[in-house]
C-alpha cells in the first residue's frame, strides 16, 4: 500500500483514497477522491488514516 495520510493533510497527488485502521486493514469499501493540495476529510474513527489506492491518470 502507498503512503498514509492523516485527516487534514494535503496529498501530494490527486486520486482515490481508502480509510485504513492504525494496524492496517481497510475500514470499508468506500473510496473518497482526494485533490492535490487540498486537505483530506476526517476519518470515521480517531487514529485511522487515508491510503492512496489509485492516482489520477491525466497529463498536466
């Protein structure tokens, strides 16, 4: 799995993110779209983080 982000952190790349538990394992099948340079939303429980599962595929 890729780099983990805390809620409120700004991801380096846009893409799809899944919520993961502190010791690993995803929380649900729900994915959110994170935008480069914009803070990620809160997680459902304290201590959980966001993991990027798929980067946006477009040219700049």
